C-alpha cells in the first residue's frame, strides 16, 4: 500500500465521521494505516492519506514502535492562544518541509477503536501532530497552511522534489 501524494484529489476531501461501535472495519483500517506509517517512517497518518475518507488517525511518537495510538473522529475542542512556528513535513507532500504556525497546546476529544471517549491534553510535537492529522481529515495539507509567496515557494520546492524522485512510491486510489 502506498501513501497518496499531492495533488491526488482524495487529499482535498472532507473525511466522514465514523462509528466505532458499528463499523467493524475500523480495526483493520487502523492496522493497515499503522503498517504504512511505519513503512514510510512517519510519526502520524490520517486515513485520507491511503485514500479512505474516514475520520481515523494513527500516530506513534515512541522511538521503538511501542506507542501506537488510533483515534476516531478526533476534534480540537480547545487551543492555546500561544502559537509557535516550526517546520513540518508530510508523507503526502514528500521531499519538503514547510514552516507552519500551530497552537502550542490543544485539547483533543476522540473515540478509541472500542468506542470509548478519550480526551488528550497535548503540547509540543503531539499538539502539532494532532493539528496536522485533523487538517488531513478536513482535506487540508501543509501547503494549504501558507499563503502568498510562501505558498508559491513551497509548491516550487515540491515540484523540484518530485522531479528529483521524492515520491514515496506510485500513488494508488
Ligand atoms: Zn501529513
């Protein structure tokens, strides 16, 4: 399985809410997503990135692959006023990173795969990751988070990276 890359149109779509209690395919979906994430050495992945328009994300911020988390319908319910700018990369925009402003701290509500409600208070890299993956579920990429000349520069660098062979593999829908 491959990760879809910009400009694949699936990446620009809104993903649908899921019901873990009724949808038995979600565990398998999360397993497939984890496999792809580890295969490409990512730290997070949204279902959108493998062409499944369901609101499911996985991430693992551990060094040894022991910290896998899968979330359904993740939503930011609170964010700090304080923001920070940092470079962000994306498996779907391979070969570049883009400086993006994100809230430093967020509170995320979601459902686990067994339907339990979970609340995550996040800061640092996890806060950035959650905002990034939820952007995917809303059809938004890192290049959509910058405007004007910054966006033009990012798109030019991306084209150059693609020309240089930066795609993670053939995209499949
Ligand atoms: Zn991404």
